[in-house]
């Protein structure tokens, strides 16, 4: 390991620009991949030359440390000086360097903790299913007949699933299939054999019953069917948006009650929803998967209705034939805007807006016009400030990022929806109003002037906290209040935001938060020697 570390340090020094004073390389390696960030100091104006990223050697180090320490994956830090001195520190990935617009180090104190999906608390639908198994079967057969007439031959499909097959699949899923989907499987068990599909559902391969029943069993997540977890640095202020129409589909990135029956083979799925929200219908068809972590998409109230729509498209000639594949052409639809990104509040605020990003605004932004966006879930002011958060009080904002002139957080007291707050202030802010925000789970206060950080100790539901070095010291040492305080009791992840922090400093900080940070691997030397 020491030879590999030295070889990487030599490559860092060999690639250094004239006048460099320091170089650092941060890496995370293991589980088949590596990622790196770092550079040389000082940075030339408008130019930052990155250090080498030796994937193969980093993987060798990770494998060796995995054998020796049982770490998988591994966090690493190389620090080099023009004098030839270099130092290497490694630890398991409970403490990692963060990048991608964020600074410093992240410590994960509870590896199994996850933030709840808002849709799990939504009222359930009491409506009856819209699907009709007899009508669905008739429409499906008519759909196949019209496709055969267009192609000049019938499309060969697998034999139907048996009653025993369906019963076994339902036992594995823990719920019954919607009656109209069950009726289709009684006609054919999917639309293909192996990798050869007919793509009957809007360009999607119709999955055989075995694949539908097994899809969640193959996932590593402790909660099958739920959204993938991308790490606290990405998830602490994540928002799941409403489908359109609203209150039809639960606001989840995934749900075990969404039975994925077809796919365009790109990580997305058509699913039947067996757990609809208040205004939905059991068995409704939705989009979920890779591109829907921020919320599902509503398609139709049932497979029965969707098949009727397909027949209408064929009648209208809204299709293309390429070889032996028929592609349906959906008509262009005007969707109400849900996202706004701009250099100020939009002149006309659409009630349908769920996310607003206001960027690079000189002066103070008046948020009052946004009260027209009655379903606003995310409000981010990036390099922009406001003097008054009062308009946020009446909005269902869950993720708020704002620069605040002064530090008045009174409008956020008791806010029923606020889940994450990324705050910068120009004056001391009293955090006391946040104690009454019942859903507050994440805070980034590293750019804020905090009057008394000890208030944070009383935030019993806080799961994520980002502070700078000075703020962490005040919180953990009790220098602000004059007595020892400590981190919030339910904290699952934290970030030390200073860009000049080292891995050694981060390990000492994480240990004070309760993480077992003993036993990092360290080595170093001098290239001149």
C-alpha cells in the first residue's frame, strides 16, 4: 500500500503547475468504482487544474484496505507539498469528502436511516376501481386484431398464465393484481419471449408474470419498491412532487404497492397503482422508475381506459410502422407549468407551480406574488436574498433555500410542511421559531449568522445538520450558551462545510458527534528522500 501511495503522490507532484503551494486529492473507491476530486493551490484566476485520477491504483488501495480493515468502500485523502512531503489518510466511507456544489466532509452517524416519503401519510382513496376485466380483455383482443391488420400478420405472444401462476405471483407480491391486468395475463403472459418483445404498451415491453412478481425481490433496499437512496448530501433536501391531476398518486419516489408491469427498458416502468391517494382509483396506471424519483406520473385511471385510448390512436392513424414494430403517436399536450427557473419572480405566477428557483438577483426579492402558487413545494433563492419570509407561511413549501436580509425566522414558526432549510443571513438569526416546525428534518446554516446555536440541541426531529467549523465548535463546546450543549439527539448525518478541512480534522469532528472514528490508516514520506 505504501508503494502505491507513493506512486500516486509522485504523479500528483509531476503534474503540478508552476507556483503551486499545495495539492490535495480526495477519493472514494470500492464496489467496482472510484470517484475523485481535488486540485492545486493557489488556483489561477478562472482556471482550476485538477490532479491526477488514477482509478486502477485507487482500486488497488481500496482492495488492500478492504482485506486488511474490512472497509468497503474506502475514503482517501492525499496531501502533497512542493517540498516533496506527502501524507495519505484513509477511512471507511462513514466520513467522506462531498463535492458537486457542496464543500467539506459528511459524516453518516446512522447508516440505516432514511427520510420518510411524504406520500406514505397521504389519505387513501376510497373509490372503486375504474377497470373492467371483461371490457379490458375485449379491448386487448381488438387491439391485437387491428395491429395484425396493419402488419399483415398476427403477432405471436406467449401462452396465457395459469390460475396457479397468478395465485403464486399474488402471494409473492402480497396483494391481488387489479382485475383488468389479471384478465390480460389470462390472454398472454407478457408480450415476448426472452429479449424479443412486441412493445404493446406505448413502446414498453410487457413483462411476464414471473418478472412482475420478482422485481422487488431482486432489490437490495431494505424497503422494496421505495425510491433509491442517493446519499444524505443529495437527499437531505429532496422533494417528491405531486402528479397531475393532484392527489391521485402518492407523493413517493417508489412504493411496494406500485406493480411494474411494462418497461421501455431504460429503468422506467408503467405500473398499476394498488395504493392510490385520495382522488385516485385502485388499479390506475402510472409512470415510475429512474426518471421519477421526484414523483410519479399519472397515465390513466385503469388499464381498461388505456387500452381504449390505444384503440382510438389506431383509429386516428396516429402510429408509425418500423419494420415489424408499431409505435403509437401521442398527441401533443399543453401541460400546466410545474417548474420555474429565472432571474426573479415570474410576472405571472401559475397556480400549478411546484418548484421555483430564483437566481442571481441584485437587491431584495419580494416573495408575495408566489402566494398564487398554492402547491409550491420547493423554493430556492440562489445568490439572491429576501427581506421577508412571511409569504412562505401560507405555502406548502417543504424545501426552502434563501438568503435573508437580517435574520427574522418568525414566519416559519409552526410551519406545517417545512422539511429542509438552507439559510444565509446578513444579521443574527434567532432559531427559536424552528422548534415549532413539526416536520423539519434538515438544516444547512453554514452561511448564516446564528445568535445561539444551542437552540439546535432542542430540535428533536432533526436528522441532518450542516455547519461551519466555528458553528460546530460553539455547539459542541457550549461556547455560545456558556454550558455544554451537543448535537441534536436524532441526528443521522452531518456536514462540516469548510473547504480547507482535512480528513483528519473531519475524523476528530465525527468522533465528537458519536461516530467510532478510531483506526484510520495513515502513511506518508518525502519524494526527495
